[in-house]
C-alpha cells in the first residue's frame, strides 16, 4: 500500500495562486473545512472570506486553500487572521503556511498573524501542529468557545 502521508515538495512562489472571493475552487475546499457554515435551507453563497480586507489563496492543483483576513475582530485580537486553511494535497502543510505568511507579510508588513483552532473538531492529538511547525505558538484560549489561539509575529 502506498504511503499517503504528506511529502516535502520544494517550496516555490508557485505554491499559491491568489484568487478572488467567490472563486468556485475556494468554495469547494471551504465547504469541507470544519469551520464552514452550512445553511439549513441549503443555500450556497459564493463568498467565503467575510467582511474586511482579505487574501484568498489556492494551490494550482486546487487541493489546498488559505484565507487571510484583516478586520475588526470582536474578540479583541489584533493583526491578520488566518480564517481558513485546508490542505488535501501532498504538500507539507507547514510549508504551505510558511509560504502563505510570506505573501501576507508583503501585503501587511510588521503585522501579527493569528488563528483559532477548535481542538474538538480536529483528529490530531496535537491540534495546530502544522502551524506550530511553521513557527506559530499558543497565545491563549477564547472565553466563550474555548478555541485555542495561535499567533506568529508581533511578540
């Protein structure tokens, strides 16, 4: 049986392609992310990024997606939010995260990056492991939903 684990691909500027919110490749992968909102009436909105400034990225093979958002976060978190990251391909997730950070750093220099991890929705014994391998660290937990906050930079 073939090894189905992720492999280390050479990183290049071609790992991500910037796309617009509403691109069908984005919606397809987003719908399989644990944080995707599914309407009871079956509606399938085209947009996924939400309000504020965003950067949506997809791999050329459309097997991974990353969405950065700069917005006023009601939680009080400051910086650029990784709203969605999903990798269904063979590229190493930590490498894709690192490359997404390079792109975000160009657009928003000097900003702190942060994301929320719902440990109850992830099969890993080490939720956020791919972010941690990319240099992120645990920065706390949200009060209401008990989500783990991970951050990179700005500290």
